[in-house]
C-alpha cells in the first residue's frame, strides 16, 4: 500500500480549479440579479417601477384584444390619456385592420367567428404616435404595442380558431407601454429640450398579425425617414431580466452603443443569432426588412403567464419592470442629451456576452473568427501531439459513450413532455401553465450531467485520461466548426471552453493548476446563464434541446478539473530521463495507474 502526504500547496492546487468553477457559477448567475424597484418618491429624473405601475394598472385593468372592440377602444384612450397627462398630444394613425387584398389578412379574418367578423370587418387599427422634437431631426423611436393577446386554438375545418383571449396584457405589452411612458416622464423632468428627437410609437393589433407596425410601413413610411434607431419593447413572460434578444444585421455599432449606455445589460450575441432562426415575430419583423437599425428587449421568465389570464397587474414583477426602465432610460437619455447622435450603421457584427453582472466582454466578429480558428487548431494540436500514444479504439468508444448518453437522456426528456401533453398534464402547444416543465428540465439535466461526469471519471480512473481528453476535444471541434459557419454569434459558447480545455491540456505541469482554474471559470461563467436563458427561450416546446445543452459542458469541465488537480506521481526511469513534457511530465495523460492518481 502506498501512502501519500499532501502539503498545503498540494491541497491548494487540487482545489484551485474547483474554487474557480464555483466563482464562475456565482459570476455567471449574478446577471440574474435585478435592481430593486424605485419607489414613487424617487428622484423625478430617474425611472421608478412603482410610478410605472400606474400605467400598467390603467392599461391592463381588463382584457383588451382587438376582437373586443369596446375594451380595445378604452385601452387606446387610456394610452392617449397617459401622454396627455405628460403634456403631449398624440396623433392616431387609423388604418384598416384588415387589408383583404393581402392573403395573410384574409386568412386571419376567415379564422374568426361570424360575430367577430361583423365586429371587426370595417374596424381600424389605431397606432398612437407622439413626436418629441429635438434640436436635431435625427430620431430614436421607442415602440411597444397596447393590444392584448388573441388566442389561436386547434380545431377542424368547421371551427373558428381565434378568440379574443383572457390576457390583461400587463406584461405583454404593459411592460413596454409603461416603460416608455415613465421614461418620457423622467426625461421631461430634466426641463431641457433634447439635442436629438424622439418618436413614441404604440402600435395596435400586434397580437393578430403585427398589423399596426405593418400599416406604419405601408401608409406612414415617410414619417420615419429621420429614424436612426428603433428600440422595441416586448414580453414573453412576467419575470427575470429584460433581455436584449434581437438586433438588426451588421450590429457592431448599435450593439456597442447599447452596451456602452446601459449599466446592467443582460444579453449576448447568442440571442440575436438564435432568435433569427426561430419562427417568432414582433413588430420588428416589419421594420428590419425596411432597413431600420433596431434593438428588441423582452422579459422571458415565467413564460407560463404568456397569453394567459394571469398576465395581469397582480403578477407583475416590479424588479423586472425596473430593469426595463433602467436600460431604456439610460439608452434614451444618451440619445436625447449627448449631443451629436452616433452613426449606428456598420459592416459586420459584434460578439458579446456577460462575464458577470455589469461587465460585458465584446469583440468584433473577425476576432471571434480568429478565436474559433485558434480553438480548433489548439484542440487538434493537443490531439496530434499525443496521437502516437492514443488508443484510438478507446477514443472512438469514448466519443460514442458520451454521445449516446447525452442523446438518450435528451430524448427521454422530450418523450416525457410529449407524454405529458398527450395526457393533458401540460398544454399541447407548449404554452401556458406547465408545472412539470421545471422538473422535466431539472431532472433530465441532472441525470444527463451525472451520467456524463461518471463516465468521464470512470475513464480517467481506468488510465484512459488522454483518450477521454482526445474524444472530448474532437467532439467540441466537430461542433465548433459548423456553429462558427452557420451561427457565428453563438460560437463563443463552444469556442472559448474548447480553447480553455485545449490550453489546459497543452500547458506545462507547473502552470496547469492556474490555466485549469481559468478554464474552469470561463466554462462555467459562459454556460451557467446560457443554459438557463436557452431553457426559458426554448423549453416551452423543446425540453429535449435544453436538457441536451445542459449536458454539453459537463465533460470538458470535468476534464479541466481533473487535469488541473492532477500531479505526476510515478514515472519510469526512461520517462524521467527523456524529459518529454507531452507525456512524462503529464501524469494525467500517462496511461496506467499513475494517471488515475489525481
């Protein structure tokens, strides 16, 4: 029996990477910390969620879909009254709700009941516009919609699908309307004319086909000739951060402007890239093809309230509302009062993500491409350096073992959701109250992570450490390349952990604890918030995908921790005399019992 004595440096070396991973978890999740709602007595030039609640209570006192004309008209008058209370006279752009020359409008109209058709056939879509002139005609538009949701349900050819819905629209889109009203009030409280102009656009009929925004582009396009930036406010949930999830293409200038003037942004280039692939739409769907530079913000937490009767004032998260306001007021104030308006058009995109609360890493897409190439080269280089000593059958076995475990657990989570929908335990659409959703995600992610970690540890203890590392690096490289090509804005999520694992593997034994600690921090700080946000974005109908994504970082993180904590325990005389750092100085990568002693 061999006994080992552990010194304080040994213990510190073994714990350093683990501590770094925990710090990464704290830092990554710190972006979820929301500001405290400011009271009604707050400085009048600052945003107050409690003051903004008055607008939500006024607008969302009842459901007000465009299909419920009386309630809808009351909501319209309420919004006009909010601006009148601030001393602004609103223009109302009344255009046809349905243009029957458009196939999409006719299709929507045909999905209504006979009674609904009679009520809305000749009804207008009333978009509310307020112009705040500045010394310059260059304009930033703030946009939200005031109609509450309609509901499209399943049926047969003899049934009509659309109902007026029961949602009060407190979040969707009371958050947007209230934020804009309170922002405008705070700016007016400064008592000075803006340097640059503002345009407030509160659209109608967004929920039934983005009709208000579409009408603005069809019938009032000339009114937007001086608009350089459109900031749209939406909601797909009741709580959590107000996430900046969409930009127009070539976003390097506008994304940089946003990040420079918002004190606590919650965003990442991952989200615009993913959103562009999703079938979802907002009013910006009509504006981006027109060439406008846009930013889109929405809360996505507690999406079970989305388009439900519980989207009501009593469920509003005041901290979420404050986060909307802090971001919007900061950006709007910069535009209004900072003198020369910036140029927001650019060639190329920006890659960016939060390192921790209030600190964003950003770099041009070209740098992201360079980092991606470096990660691939480093990963393949780490494999090539040890190619002769690798048992490739075991490498391929590790690739297969990791793949089928992640795929099986993800598929099982998806089947559980399908079963829950079939048994009416969860909504068939994936929308609405789903008490099983959190458990399906959490249990699936934990099982998958546990199986993956156990598999990696078992390989390590069997003296297959270098084979496990090679397998994971090859898998990551295979994933990085298509992601870099197809959705480059998301690539940092895989590229940086891949580079971190490769550098840990290549690092000399003496500095490996430090390199491994940095790698563990990077892996966790990137993946922790990303997994949670992707779950919020996709899990309403794709639990399997979020479970799979939660499993992805486990293998590289486990190997980083194992490498960073490993030490040379026993080497042959030949190895010692050779001085080869590629094998002999790397106890973690020497096949046999010595590799297992970590």
